[in-house]
């Protein structure tokens, strides 16, 4: 059975606490951010970091950890909401940076928080159809650079990447099945030529179209998957969800019948905020650092206006031998340097102006 044969992840090392953002703007209740949304800090990008550099770092980690020959990778897909280019693929840049064979099937899967899981589904389909042997699915986003200063979403908008190698040879996690559910829904969006993400959804800036968007789509995709596979929530050891806020996995998980004990190991938003397309896959990386043979993992993603993907995974005996010696998630979250709000704005070019080189 095809599955995940290696994984990697990357987070920017600069971070900012929500208290520091609140000190500047005081535009909402700090108690609401920390105790209701359950977010404590988020990533801050360096000037030379973007969706591509984060993706390359995660992909290199996956290759080093798995020992997969990069020349054998013949499918590569990047899932992102924040591609640096409007009309140029990032996939080819990533392919050259990590040194894979140029004879690959690939492309960018754009504009959706579920595009990382969609990249996995594409790689899985290519492998099962014998059009590819090893696929590399990457989810990478820099939501923080595309969030306007002074917006409440600035407390949670973050950045991160996760990379999963998909193949049939000695998988560490088998992909038992997938299901998707999608409908057109306008909430968060970014028009061509605009830098900052906007939203018109019902429920306020922090909860756009919560019920008809996030909840409705994940429930449909998740229930459909379990019905197709004749499984129940109790059959899973872990349940991982898209997590724009720290409370979100628990709120949606309970709707589907999962317990706090199943959900908690995959919750990463309190430590890093909303990582967009990488959100649910970073939760998966967090779980894989400690999962054991035979345990089942329920994984769902959600993308505003794009719907939800649900995947059923089962851990194999190969994970123990291929797992990083130092837990990847622990290393990434603890390796950090806290910055103040002014520094965060400078690093992420939040306030930009045209500069005449004659007067610099």
C-alpha cells in the first residue's frame, strides 16, 4: 500500500508573543486571544524567508531523514496560499534547489488552506496509477506577511512548512483512504495584485463563516471517509485538524466524536499560530514524532472557499527506524528568538515605501 515514506518540517526561528502585538494595537481582548482562541505566539519571517525557502528547508529535512534518493523523485507538488509569484510556479525553483531529477510531474496547488493535503492526494493518485514512483508533497505558507497591520488576524497569522514523501517502498505510514468535500464559499480571500488577505465572511474577522465553512466542510469530509472505510472515531488513536486557532481542533473534533485525548497530541496552533496550508500537516509531524506501530491517525484540512480533505492513516513498524533521533517538532518549536513588534514589522516589510537610491 502506498503511504508516507519520509517527512520534514520547518518553522522560522523568529517569534513574537501575542502580548507584544496587543501592547501596540490594543484592538481586542488579550484574554480572548490567549484563553479563547488559545494562541500564545506566532512566527516572524526573516527578510530572506518566503514560501519557497520554507518549502526547500522542509523538503531537505524530509530527504535527509528518510534517506530517499532525490534522483528517484518523479512527482513534486507544492500547496500554498501565499505563492511569491502570481504567474510563475514555485515548484521548479524548489526542484532545482533540492536537486531532484528534472523529469518530474509537478506544479503548484494554490490559494487554499487544504492545498497541502491535496498535494498528497495528487502524489498518491500518480503513484497508484503507476505514473510516478515517489512523490514529494509540500505545504508551505507565509500568512503573516500577507496580514495587514492592526487587523485582529495579526495575532494568529503565522508561517511554516511541512514536506511528506509519498511512495510504496517501506512506508512509515500507510494511507488507507481519503475523502473530500467542497463548495464555493466566500470568506478569506486575496485578489490579484493585493498583498493583504481580506474577508467578507459572516461571524466577524476571527470567525468568518465558522459553521457553514470550517465546521460543515470538515464534518462532511470526515464522516464520508469513516463511512466509506467502516471506521468510527474510537478506531483512531489520533485526530488532527486544520487549526487557525488553538481551540479549533477541539471544537470540530468533538463534533465528529473524537475525545480530547485523541486531539491534543496534534495541536500546534498555541505554539505557532496559523500556518495555512502547513497547519494540519505540522500537526501530523508532531504526532509522528511519538506515534507507534498500528495506531490510526485521522487527518483533515480545510481551505477557505476550497472545502476539506480527510485522510485515514495507519502507522507501520518502519516509523521507529526512520524517525528523527531528536523529535522534529520539539526541536522546531524550541529553537526560537523572540522579537518585539517593531522588529517584526521591519523583518516582514509591513510598512514599505518606494526608495530612490540617490537619497538612501
